């Protein structure tokens, strides 16, 4: 009887210890795959009482750019008098879904994300980015510097790194190139995969994980300055484009006064030293008035391929 009593007490002690370990583990573990509800953004009458929700899916790795986007969000908050909340997502599709559901007010969009957008909630261009005196960039097809490849044709049967399914320079420009030759990536390449950021595609080629990749030319300029050791391991074999830079879009049903205030904030942002420094690190010299016509050929491309959302 006494042994049984001791056994029960020992078992209770072990269960107590296990419970404590589970609680500590639960407190330390965060599941980033779980979604978090966003503040309600419907209605214009209460816009001064709620945060301005700014969505972004960066063309560079989030670790590289989130601090700069926070600086820009803080600048917008200081000029509008409203707190600004960054809503970051991994893919361009997720940003389009946020816009389609009316869950955000503003979005930093890639060229491809904007060109593919067909959501029920209409959006409009607020501004577009200018870099090096231009609102255009090209798509560059790269290979490892030591490889024998000289043309895209020589990458047939090889491994290719795409960026994002909706990315123009990182995916659709190659889809279009192959389509004009009655070819498909599935049969043209031995294997392809998505990296979900241009700098990761660059890394994949530099480290021979992929034989080739296509990148935004501005990203290559960025890499030449920030990561010259990686940049020096690749070379360009083809240039395609040009294409318009990624714009900032807003909800079309936003009040006109609020639209004009935000447009003015972004068009003059480069004059503030702190904001300008953050913009430079994001490969942006300044924001300018948008030119919607520049995106029309790409919108037709996305319609033709069915890559719309």
C-alpha cells in the first residue's frame, strides 16, 4: 500500500514537470504560419481614428528591407497624423488578396503584382518609383560567371530560379519569352523553383543551386553595391524589357482629400533626409506621378496567361 502511494506521488510529480515544460515551450514558440486579424478598415468617416494599413511584399528579403519600410511608414504617420501599421506578406498574391478584401489602405506593389490585380475592390495608382532618373527597368537573365552558358537557349534542360509567380522580371518575362516560341517552362527546363525574393535568386545562381535566373536590373545594381562578393559570381546573358517600376496603389474608394494628402506625402518624401535615406536603400530616388499606360501591355500579358488575381 505504501509503495502504491509513493508511486502515485511520483507519477503526479512527473506529470507536473511535463505540464510546466509544455507551458514554457508554448510561451517561447510562435507559429508565424497562423494568421492574425487586421483592424477593420471599412468606412471613411472614422479614418482619422484608426491606423493607416500599409501592405508590402518586398522584392528583396524582408530582413534586408523591413527597417527601411518602417521608416517610411513612420514618416507617413508623422505627415498624416495617423498611426501607420505595416502589413507584411511573403508573396505578391497575398498582397493582392489583402487589397481584394479591402483589408489595407495602401500597398507597395511590384510591377507584376499590380499588372495582375483583378480584385473586386478596385485600386488605383498613387505614385510610382523613380531610380536613376527613370521609372523603367529591365529584366536581366543571369548565370554563374564560370558557366559555359551564353544564351537563354543554352539553359534548356537546366535548372532555373524564378522569383515569385506574379513577378514580371522574376518570372513572367521568361514565360512570355517561351510562349512566343510555343514552349513551356515545365518542358523547357529540367527543373525550376521559386525563391520569393530577387536577392535569393541571385544567391541561388551565385552558389550554383540554379543554372540561371531572371532579375530586376535595379536589384543587380543594389547587389553590386551591397553584396559585391555575390554579384561578382554572376554575369548577364540577356536583357529584356523595359518595364515600369513597382507602384504604390490605394483603394479607389478612399476619400479624395485623403488621396491627395497621401500623394503629396509620397511625392515630397525625398526632401526629408531620414526618409530619403530609407528610400535609397530600397532602390528608390523619389516617387513621381504615375503613368498608367506603361502597365497596360503587361496587364494584357497577365490576362493572356491567366496569371491574374
